[in-house]
C-alpha cells in the first residue's frame, strides 16, 4: 500500500505490514520516505492509545501541517486492544491518499 500526497509517495509497505486502527491505516516507521515527516509541536493525548506525536508532511517542497501522527510509546493496554505493538507506526490525515 502507498500513502500519496501531491503525486509523491511518502510511505509504502505491503498491506500485511500495516495496521488498521479506528479506520486509519498505520504504516510501519521503516516504510516512511526519508524527509517526508517533520515533528510538529501540536499536543494530543488519546485516552486509550497515549501521547500522540503529530508531524508535518513535506512533499515536493510543500508542507502540510499536522498531516500525520504516531504514538511513539503507546499505553501497554492499547496493544491488547489493537492486537499488535503499533509503537511509532504512522497514520495520515485526509490530504494523504492511501491506495492499495
């Protein structure tokens, strides 16, 4: 599967390496294109997943604010709910198309 914005692939991995959580595809950290994400200072804590890290998505010189997020150290109880360790996996906002 691919995550694409402005005709630029910013993440790519086989479907069986992705996780679907609450309707969002989460890509493994190793699948993210180098330089595609820049940490954002936007704060958020999910009540069941834990502290979230937002990222600006950079594609072809254009920055899309808070276009991605991850949970670097999710709550351990979230692993049971998701069925896998999703530490550092990255999901994308509506500006990014995830295609099979």
